[in-house]
C-alpha cells in the first residue's frame, strides 16, 4: 500500500513539474557526503587571517624559560607553554618563523618553526 501511495505521489508531482524538486530532495544525503557545505569552505585570505600574523628573524634575546623572545628586527613574542617546541632550541642566534595573534597588547605565538640549519652551521 505504501508503495502505491509513493508512486501516485511521484506521478502526481511529475505532472505538476515537481519531479526535479523531489529528485533534488532525494539526493541531499548524497550531496552532503560528497560536497563541503559553503559555510565550511574558506578562501586563502580567510585561512591566512586565521593563522594571524607572521614574524621571522633571528632570536636576539630570550628569557630562561623560553617564554619571551625578541627577534633581531625588534619583534617581541610570547611563547605559551601550550606551544610544542623544545625550549632549549630557542636560543640567541637561532632563526625562527612564528605565527602569532595580538592578545592584550602582546604578540602571542600560535605556531613556531625553528630552523635547525642555522643552529648547527657554526659547529661540526
């Protein structure tokens, strides 16, 4: 009985030009599995904005805990304890590239890359 009602409903919808609407509604599940919803798609500009700003340079000064850095270009950075970096790698003369966000007047690091080639270039 349910099958007959469904067939009648589809035939009735087709006669009124609703068939594409029904076909589209039936494929919504397929669409959601194969396409990223518009709201989740991000442009390159949005992705860059999420990462914040970038500072690059050699470390000029660092505190004993490796929490506060000053680069040779004058940029001062705060490295939270949640950032996964070896604090012993953060030493004067080391080249770093840091992504940061401005928070409360401080440049708080969200990601940092240490260039190991710069650290070992003077020692063999």
